């Protein structure tokens, strides 16, 4: 099965800068998460409309936290965090949405799967500047998590083209990258590096 590459917005770029970079890379990625905690619903909708106009498919777009926006704009789904609405509420109210959930332990993962999550985001796997002072989960925890759930697991946190292969070898469904792509000097070239390794699988 093809390994997925999810790109998550950083919250550090203007709307136009984010749109410009996503226009460059959307053909090479499997999912685009709009994770913009300070944006209004109107801002999210404006950006989604612009992305769709430039050719980004609805089925690649995932809105963080705002299930209402995701549903109204007919995006692929919504991604929930620990502070978000309960998965079961979202599933019942917005049955067409694919629901993702960020988890940090096997207990959270099992609960999220039981409530109807379609995939899980687990991390951070490696040291990362966005989680300073918080010990990474590491490859052993990633393997254990993947072995004990039946829905797709996406790894996140400090993942570079250089360490992507060892992530893939744990059998996960894919990886998610934020600043490693969107804040890189050449997002298009960086995405190609990740894509090449993911497409090779665990070979």
C-alpha cells in the first residue's frame, strides 16, 4: 500500500504565503491539514475556496478542529486534538467526514479507534523544535502503537527525509510534516525527497 505524506500548516505563515506553497506541492502530497488555531471560520473558508479553485482536490483537504467548516466545504475530513469535540459527537453530526485524531499513548489510541476515528496521528517521534523539553516517543513506541491498532497510523514529529525510511520500516501508513516542508527553502524539492523515500516503502 502506498505510504501517505500529510502536510500540516505551521501557523507561521500568511494566508497567501501558505496558498502559494501549497500550490507548488499539492500534487505530491496525499493530505493537506489546515491547522490554523488563530484563523476565523471565514478565513478558513476563503483559503479552502482558493485552494480548490487552483486545483487542489476536496479529498486532500483536512480541517483541524473545525468540523463545521470541513462539512460545509465538503473537505475530506476533520482532524481532532485532545481539546476538540468528542469523536463520537463529530461522527454522529457529520457522518460524511473522515475523522482523524492526535494521540500520545496507546490508551488514547484504543479509545479513539473505539469511538470511530478513521486514522491516528502519533508523535512526536523525534526531537523537534516545536516540542522543546518534551521527550520524543521514539521508534519503539511507534512500533508498539502500530501493532496494537487496526486503523491507519501516521507518524509525526522531527521527521526528515533522512529518517523517513526507518519510520516506514515500522509499518505505519505514512508520515506528517509541518515546518520541514512548509518552512524549508525549497518546499517543492523537499517534498520530492520525502515522496521518493515513501514510494520505495521499506526496501
